[in-house]
């Protein structure tokens, strides 16, 4: 009888200790983000080192986009508000322009203001070449960016990316519709 009680006690204790341990991101991607240098909407320089120690959500957009970028930016704005409501600290939002020759700092600022962006923790980036952003997106975020020779609509995917404090992409989520807002907030909490 004592042996059975001891066994049950050990099993329950082990389960409780496991449950109290640090949670982890489910099926993390663990894609490292390489360093970059870009120009912000405030015409300042920003690189990966400026984001170290912070969790960040990233996407790829452009201001003359006629279909997916406005909903993506609106959804990022909703996540930004949710982060604030939850009282989460050290969370940044980073939007890479996929049309850097058109998207000057001033153009990005006007675009962001349409969505009520809080620039305290959301940065819009430009100031690199088209070739750079196409290669950088593919090598680091495993996403397509391609500006066609004809027309002004850049081809790109609509994911949002969760990046940890060390600069590793942990998750990607749909960013234009059916966005898993609660999952994103929960995953941010896990990383903190």
C-alpha cells in the first residue's frame, strides 16, 4: 500500500513540476535573422542590434499596395493595441517596405498614420535597394518579394513573423485575414 501511494505521489509531483516549468513555443521555426541596416520613417538608422533583447513582430508591406497590405497593417495595428492592453513590455513591430524606391520615410509616415500606428514601438523600414530586400526576405524570412518590370504592385507573401530576443524567427502567421490574434499574444507571452 505504501509503495502504491509513493508511486502515485511521485507521478503527480512529476506532472506538477513539468506543468510549472517554462513554456516553449510550439514547433518553433528557429530561423536566424541576419543583420541589416535600414532607414526608419523618422529618417534614422536601425539594425538588428537595435532589436536585441526585444520580442518583435515583422511583416513586409508597401504603401501603394491595392490589396493585401492595408489589411495586414490594420491587423498589425490591432496586435499592437492588444500588446498594450495586455501590458506586455519590450515588444516591437517592424514593417519592411518591399518597394523602397517609392516608400520614402515621409511616404511611410503618411501611410502609417492612416492606421493609427503608435510609433513608440512600431518602425517602418526603407533605405535599402530592391535587390537587397528581395534577397533578404528570401534568405531570412523564407518569403518571396519580387518587383515586376511592369506595373507598380510588388509580389510578396502576407505572413507576420514572431522574432525572439536573440533575433530568431519563432513563428509565422497569416497576416491578411483569419489572423490568429490570441495565439500571437500567447506566443509573445511565452517568449517573455
